């Protein structure tokens, strides 16, 4: 019985951690958006700073 309780608590904690990660934007969709924004920023930075060379 105690083993079942530990397993249940373990899975509840895992679910809580997963929900916290999703709420923090640490999922695949949010990461893809962040990657795209970072690539756009780098392109703009190169346009501004690499023309003078």
C-alpha cells in the first residue's frame, strides 16, 4: 500500500513540474517562437553593424 502511495506522489510531482514548465513557456512551441525571434534579431544586428566593414 505504501509503495502505491509513493508512486502516486511521484507522478503527481512529475505532473506539477511539467505544468510549471509549460506555464513558464518552456515547451516546444514557445522554444520555436523564441528561436525565430532570436534569428530575426541577429539578422537585424548584422545589417546594422556589418555594413561598415
